[in-house]
């Protein structure tokens, strides 16, 4: 079984390697990464600049309401490998995957979301932040 990108086997293996019994923190593998930071990554191709400009004005207050903050909002970029060529790239940080999903599906964001869908071709993912499992398991 895989939970949030990590197998329950990996969680158990860390405890075996450190001669530890699973703590309550790891007892339920569904809870392992519940409070880990999360990032929404969006690749955007704009086809209606006027609508997209309105979208850009509408989004910040909705993000603030859900604890989101921009890490990347457009800006210059350079491809280092492969053929990835996004016209615009956005990365938004949230306290958790749940918060990110709550924002994305919220009533507050819905009107802006419709503008984005009408003015762009977008690809969007939510991804958990990195946590150093080995360091964390040694400190508990």
C-alpha cells in the first residue's frame, strides 16, 4: 500500500533500522504526512490577456484566506534539461495538501478559477513538500 507517495513498508523499515517501535506519529500511515507543506504548481498558456489580468487581481485575497503564498508568479526562467517550455509558471505554497485542495475547490476561488479556465490552457498539480524521513525519525 502507498500512502502520500511513501509506502507503509518504508515507514516500518525506518523503525527497524533504528531499533524503534512505531510511535503514535507513525501508527496510522494515513496520518504520516498530514501536516506537511504542500505546493500547487501551475503551467499556464495564456490566450486571453484581458481575462487573465482580471484573474490575477482576484486570486491573492483567496490565497490569503487559505494560508497560501506565491513562491513563483511568472518571472524569467531557463530550461536546464529537456524540452519543457512553459509560457508562465506559478508555484504556491500551503501549510498542507488539504489546505491547497480546500482553496482550489473553495467558493472564494470559484469565480477566479472560471476566469483562468476561460483565459488559459493550464496544467495544475499539488505536491507534498520534502521531509527528511531519516532525520525526523532520529529526532523522535
